[in-house]
């Protein structure tokens, strides 16, 4: 992962990833996307220092990935946005709300996007940090 100048040094962070979080949402700019909805799949990677949690064997000192996954589903199923870039940003903001998270990488998959040609997937990946 490449980060912009001024980004934290992620070599001191650990990575917790939850991939393939799927839910039905109504995001998109076309009327039928808003009316009919479609499946969105999200991958989230959280960068944090997990050493305190590991040393104490204490969930309270890390991020509960079940909570993160539930928050992602709530955002997918929540208020529609036009662009998956906006959905990715909302998810990144929710992940960065955990004080322990120094950076996050979010990929939003839109495999049913109305592209007009045969394709495998459409994705947007963003990286955000404090």
C-alpha cells in the first residue's frame, strides 16, 4: 500500500482485515439502481498496533471486527449515495472512528454495476489515515 506524504509509517502497524462483507444496497445514479438495489461487497483492512491487545489477551484493547462488519452492512443498507466512492468514504470514516485505528483501506465491489459490457467486477479502493 502506498500512502501520501505525511502519512503514518504503517510498518509499525498490524493489519486486521474483514473481506467479502455483502449486503443489498440502493446506491447508484440510475433510477433502476435506486429502485431495485443490488449486492455490494466490501473489504476492509484496519491498520493499528495490536501489541497491547495481544499482550493482555483483551478484546477491549483492539477493534472488534464483528462490530466493524455490522457497521459496514448498516452503511451498505442505509441511505443511498450516487457513487461507490462516497460509500467507501463513509465506511472509512466509520472505521477511523475507532481511536486505535491509524489507517484504513476500503474496497467497495459493485459486481452488478450497469456497465453495458461483460465484466467481472467494478471496484473502488480508498486509503485513509488520521
